């Protein structure tokens, strides 16, 4: 019999920031492997376009407007996801925002708090709701769960004018390692994804600068920027039974940038 752990039929994945970029790349791969998908985003139009794209693949897909920095909104959206799908097997905390390139000693509290609210508190709210659901389900005899956070190479390498962003992404690694230890007994694994230079809406400005692109590509052994679809396979692997004994991993998805 063929090895078939990557058939995700019956599983449900929730992807925050799932209406574009890396989130949509993961959502697409998961849907193609048979998983039901619920995406969250703050832009209704982008949600609708992503919903159309994902619905064409086949499994049940839903989209919700949710600002992950709003604790009450996250709890309400998670409850709606459960009502729509019956369960959540994987929570991909992918929603995030970038800084404004402000020098550290000119950075305002408002700018610091803006990044923390989405990139760190938003992940906390999302994971808290998912972890509680997964724990309660495990205690009822259904032990399975995946908690996956999208961080950044900024978590482990210096980023001038991005100390607030780097702090949130570095903190995400530590949070997820702790979750891996606490929830392993419930069949829940936890991982962090560290993207390098990926072509998304967030990096569109940099990607349109030919000189910048040329300089960055010299540092990437694969000589190209990553694409959202490059995250599909890792999402499928993590959601599958093939990864059941693999937890607390920090996955570099950077074309070899950090190794160079």
C-alpha cells in the first residue's frame, strides 16, 4: 500500500492572514491535500478573492474578517470557525505586520505597541483559543493538534530599524518551544517558520527596487526570492501524521540565505 500520510481529508486548518502571501500559499496546499480551511484577514475584498480561489479546489472553505490584535474578535472568530467546521486541527498564526523603518532611538511607543499588538499579542490570542480547544478534545479521546507560527529571519539575525519587529518574531520562537513542551501530552505539536525574502504584499516595495533585488539575490544561494507556494509542502507535512513525533522545530525557509 502506498504511503499516504499526506491525505488531510477530515482535517481542518485555520490560517490567520490567510487571504494572501504566505498564508494563502499554505492554505492552498492544505486544501489541495484535502483539508478544510478557514482563513482570517482584515480586508473583506482580499478575503473574498481568496475564498473564491480556495473554493475552486474542493474542500469546505470559509473566510472571516478578524483583527488578531483584538482579543474579543479572535475569540468570536474562533467560535465561528468551530461552528462552521466542527473542529480545528491546525492553527497557523501567520498574520503579521512590518515596521515603518524608523530608527530605534526615534521609535515611538505607538509604533512599538502597533507591532506588538499584531505580531505577538495576536499570536497569543489565536494560539490560546486553539490550544484550549485541542486540549479539551484530547481529554475526550481525540488527541491531535498543530500550532504553527510564522516568524522571520529577523528573529535570529540583526535587522536595523526593525527592533520591534525582530523582538516579536524572536519571542514567537520561544513561545512556540514552550507550547511544544506543555501540549505534547495532548498530541499537539508546535513549530515556527522563519521565511527569508519572500515575494508578498509586505515586501512589494523592496521587490520593485531592481538594485535592492540584485544585492539581495547575491546573498541567496538559490538566487531567487521565495514564493508563497514554497510554504505549501511544509504546511502539509506539519498537518500530517508523518510529523506526529516532530515538534518544537524552527524551519528556515530562505533558499539558504541564513547558511550563506
